[in-house]
């Protein structure tokens, strides 16, 4: 074991995942803007033959932003935050260090496989779980390696107590592992069909309503354990560290953690309201979704109160702006979700554009803002250089904020309009509108959504440029910044 | 057991389970505040773990398992 005096945190793996987050962010969100534009202007479906259609690109968009951008962000921040709050360097264990590199190599293979297979239309046809069984198996290996490194670092830690962010990262690991195995239980057809069909094809082990239940148990908890839990882990570290303020209430962070863990797992059935799943299960999904406001707001309010007495930083530091707005969008999103999960509201909201509107105020405003601000916070520390441009970061913040607002407001209006039009009946009980009537009415909102997405994507390019320039041309730092990230 | 009975059993088990976990959760809240009031614990000091996170920062509570082999 090396002496602390000569030891440094090992950021080599952090840098690799930071770059993949940046690249997948650009790829995933560019596809997102393209498919949003296709909904407004259908002729854009025919740019690349079968490879450019909405149906082919939509799963590519969701998978690249979830498993490419977000998961890269989770790994990058974990390897950074984990080392620091445990006060142990990856350099202290060659074994763990080698495992991180192996994990990254396998991750790249899986990501390439994902892009190629989905691009070719090879899909397991399960929402957010479209990868076929060989890739599913590879993901399990990648995840297990992450677990070994995580618990290996915990075993080597100098600090006895695990900081709250570590609790959330552990929950991410365990939650996804459990849900992933259940949801992806599938039978590779070639082994049981006498050699018929393609080698990569599989069939889910569940059928009908059971399949739907398992699917949304996974689908909703992918939101929980990929889009919420690790992002809370990030904000509990980056906001206090960047602002120099300890978390407002550590006890509240513990209570919110257990509250979230207990409640989130039961809320998935709200995706199946008014369907063939048992009535009590639908009601349970609704009730737990509403109760979920409490732990969600517990964490978000804890973060806002962390800035108590230091609100001047909001105007002075763009990274604080990103994180405070992320926390606020988290509050908005976790209030909106439960409203949609109320059965009577869901009767109108289900299948409408209000749902992607809800998803995107969460993922753009909360998830991506936190990942980008986390990467920006880490940049001066891992590259030992000042952030290249503060004004670029400020401009990015406002452009992206306008983008998110345009996105979700247009989808609110579109969704409610759509829901009302689908249900409108005349005095004899006949439907007043045909489907195409709704499509015509929604065209302006789809256009606004595409513009909002384009603004957000512009911000992502600005962010990528800023990270790249920080790494290559930022002013060199003699000392690691303690709290506030230095920027030119 | 008929399928209706199994369905009812699931509901009862679910309601009882939710009740038990709720009680445990509220007990946890009481435990946190009571142990701090009695002076047995100080949870708020752990907030410092994010701020003092250099390898040479003072260690808040040493990991007893590594105390021997990590002494400088």
C-alpha cells in the first residue's frame, strides 16, 4: 500500500468515460433532433432508405442516450466521486485498475454492437431493452465488473462511512442488476428450434400481460435506477463540492434515500393504467407514484437548501446555475409524473405527446444538465487545466434552458390537445375527429419541439467544444481547485 | 386454491408488507433523530465527506479494517 503523500487519484478511466459521454451525447441527441423533425416533416424519413426511418432511429436514439450518454456519465462520475469520498485511489490496486480498463473495452464493444444491431433493425422489441441476447449477456459482464470495482474500492477505503452518493451508486448497481436480469430473461430461439432462425434472435420468457408487467417494472425502474438514483448521487457530491457548502441536512438525505428505494419499485404499473393488468395493481402504481413526490422533493429541496446563504453563487458560477436548475427540473418532473399517474388524468394523458414531454423535461433538464455540469466540474481536476470559456458555458445554459422549455411546453399543449381530440364524441357518441385531424393540428407543436431539441443540441456541441478546448488549450493549473471550478 | 383466492392473497400480502415497511421507515426516522439528540451520533458531520475529499484530507472516521496497513 502506497503512502498518501506520493499517491494521487487515478483519473485515466474517468477521462475515457467522459469522452464517451460527450460523443454519445452528440450522437444520441442528433438522432433525437432528426426524429423530432421527422414527426413534423415526414419527408425526412426518406433520407437514408430503411436506415433513416423513424421506426429504425427511435430505439437508436433512446438506447444511445440512455446506455451511451447517461451510463458513460454514471461510470465517469462514479470513478471520480467513488475514489474521492472513499479516499482511495484506483492506483492502489492494479487489479481494480485493470478491471476498469477491461470494462471500458467491453463497454465500447457493446456500444458498437448496439448501434450496428439496432441500425440494422435487429431488436428484441422490448422498450428500453431492445438489445438482443448476445449483447444482453455482454452487458451483464460489464455490470458485474463495475460491481467488483465498486465493492473492491469500498473494501480498500480509508473513510469508514460511505458518503450518501455512494449509497446511491450502490443502489444503481444493485437495482439495475436485479431488474435487468428479470426483464431480459429470454430464450435464444436457435437452441430450441432445431437451428431455425438467426443465431442472435430470442423470445421473451414472458407473454401477454405478464410480459407487459415485467417490461414496465423494468421500464419505469430504468428511469429510477439510471435516470434518477445515480443522478442524485452526482448532485449530492457536485453541488456541495462546487459551492463549498456541505449538504443542508444529511439526515434528510438518508431518509430520502430509503423512501425512494422503497417507493420507486412499486410505481411501474402506472404505465399500464386502463390496461389488462389487475385493478389493484394499477391503483398501487397510482398511489405509490403520488407518494413518490415526498422522497424526490426531499432530495431536491435538500439541494436547494444547500445553497442557503450562498445564492450569490447562482449568478456568479454557471455550473451552480446548471445544478440548481437541474434540481428544479427534478422537482417539476417528479410532480408532473405523479399527476400523469392519477387514473383520471392518465385517461387523457396515456399515449399522448405529454408523455415524451414529461420524459424530456426530466432527462434534458435534470439528467443531462447534471451529467454535463459534473463533467465540467471534473474537467479542471482531471485535465489540470482551467475551464476554457465561462461565457460559452453561460450561453450554453441559456440556449439549452430555452430549448427544454420549448420542448416540454409544446408537448404539454400537444398532448392535452391530442387526448381531448381522441375522446371527443358528438351527440350520438360518434368520434368527432379522425386520427389525421389530430396530426394536422399538432404540426406546429411538433415543429416547436424540433426547434427546442435543436437548441438543446446546439448547447451540447458548445459543451463538447468547451470540454475539448479545456483538455487541450485551457490554462494549466498549478494546484487542484478546492471548491469552485476555475474558468476563463 | 383458486386463482381468485391467490389474487386476494397477493393483495393482502402486499398491504401487510407495505404496512410493515412503512412502520420500519418511520421507526428509522425516530431512530435518526433520537440517537442524535442523545449524543450517540452526529449525522451532519458526514456532509463534510464531499468537501474534504483529498487523499491527504483529514479522515473523518478511519476504516478500522485498514487502520494497520494504511498508517503512513
